[in-house]
C-alpha cells in the first residue's frame, strides 16, 4: 500500500509518531510539507517564524535525501492539494499528527470529508503532546479547568509507553526511493524576505539549565530557561524525549510541559476561548481605549523599567522571559485596563514561539478571565517584581540603557490609581453580571 505522510507541527524524522505509523503500515510512503497559503498570506513579509520553518524544511529535506528519499514541498491550500496529491500517487491513506487549534480542526475536517469521498483514509496520531483530548479527564468524564488536579491526574496516568521513542530505523526502507525534480520554492516566491533578524535558539536540552530550572527560572538576567519553546512549537524536538529528561531531572520543568498539555486540552474542549474569555462574565468588562498607552506598552516606554525591558527584549529578539511575560501582561490588562486580546495579538505577531493555546491561556490567566486564572484582584506591582527578580537591574540595564537618566520617561500611570481603578471596574462589572 502507498501512503502520504503530511508534516505539520512536527518538523523532524526522529521520534515522529505519525511518520512511524505510516512507514510501519505501508510499503511506500511519500513525505510532504505544505506552506499553508491561508496562514502565510496573513503574516508580515519579514516574519522570522517563516524563515525558521524554511530553514528546518531545508534540513528535513536533506535528512530524507540521506535516506534515498525526499520531502516534497508545496505552497498551496492543504484542503485543495492533499486530495489531489493522494489521488495522483494512488494512495490508500494520508497520515498526519494531530493539531488541536480551531483552524486546524476545521481544515482537517474538510480534508477528511474530501478524502472520504475518494475512499482514502485520513489517519491522525498523537505527537505534539503527551496526553491529548479526552485522555486526562475528571472522574465524571468532564475536562479539567483547574491545572493542579489536572497535573496530578496527568502524572498518575503517565506510563513508560507514553514516553517511548518511535524510531523509524526499522521501517525507513519504506520511504519512497526517489527525489523531487523541482527546486525548493524560495521564500521570495512566497512573498517573504530571507533576512535574518533574530538568532534562533539551539534545540539542545542543556542539563545544567534543567537541573537548576526551579532555582533560576524566574530571574530574567540569568540563563535559567531552556528556550526550547520554539522547537516544541514546530516539533523540531520530541515532546516525549523532553518530558523523559524533565521527569528524571526537574519536576518544576516537567510541570511547565504539563501546562502546555493543559492548554492544548483546554483549546480543544473550549475552542471559543481562543477569542472570548473562558469565564464569560469577564466579557462584560469595559476596557479602556487608549491608543497612546497601548503604543507606550508596545514600544517599551511606560516608565516601568521591568515592563519596558520585557517589551524591548520581545521587539528585538522575538523572545521574552516567562516571568516578564506575566508582568507585562498584567500591566497591560490591570494597570492600563486594555483588553487582553490586544496584548495576545501583539504577542502573536512578535513571539517566535507563539502558540495559540498557550498564548491565549497565559493572557487570560493574567487578565483574570481564564481557566485557573489569577483572580482579578491580584495586581502585580511592577516595582515589587523588579526588586524580587532583577534586584541589581542587570536585565533592565541591558534592554533600557537610558534607565536612570533624564531620557527615561516618567510612569504613564500611577500604580495606586491603576490598582484602585481595576478593582472598581472589574468588581462592578462582575457584580452586575451576577445580579
């Protein structure tokens, strides 16, 4: 039998569950990747994530060629081209790894209907997470909406099988033994620039960082986080391998990986939370519409140094330290009283590791409107956060060199006023909802 394997958020050959199953069950497997026009056409032309994907596709293509095969790359609409390719190659099935976001689920449903009509199977596999969909549920069969009990059940359910490696070595002979005649499409042909603006992090899980993760992860001036989120986002590293290492070395790091599973489960069961507050009563909040404040936040000129350092780090590198992400998100939603969706959209545009489920979950957590969120009356004091996590101003001075001089702006809003305003605004809106 002949099958297609469609790479998506799994840009690797090693330990790839869907690829493993395709090769195990079929005599000939054609690997493909599609630059999805409906996604790419909405992105800025210097989007560094597309450059990262492109570089990984070049590397992946070479890996297949080393096995006597190839990766066929297309720039098209998946719902149109997948059935076409599958028919042309006389495939009996199309394999892929599951995605849980609303767009992906709708796209996959359309493709499945098209393939069903021509008697071709569409076979999904779990590769992006350790537990998916309905695998970790409450005793009553409903999805968890609070992290701590979810994480306990997650750990209780974990078996060695869940962390096994799917090596294709035994079945690699079933890869189609020919290569693509056409040259790889260029970034320019897809309308993107090839200029490198950001350095991409290594995909190596550094033992020293993971061992000390619980001690150093909150300090932005320290190299205390793995920076593997970009690689997890696009599947250039196996979540199973990383979870196995985390289980052995650092439970705090393992918990961060469980948060990732948790948010993927939330967006699957509650797709409306991608655009609306998980706690629906919070959509009654009347947000401010202050473009000057939003611009000050975006450009890192709020007069709150740890907020400004975080935003400048994001704008310069496509990355922001996790602790600082919480600080800047809290500042936007609770100090400036601006809609969390504005911040989520800005992060979606700028973050190299942007992932809808985690981004939405994090922003709603900060705003108080998400599942298992910080309550609305918890308002981070940026100065207290700086004193606790960047006491010597090392992180701040790196990104805000004018801090401490007359060139640095005064705070655009006073902390005490902002805190009292948010408490009153949220309290009145929520009381009105509950009345």
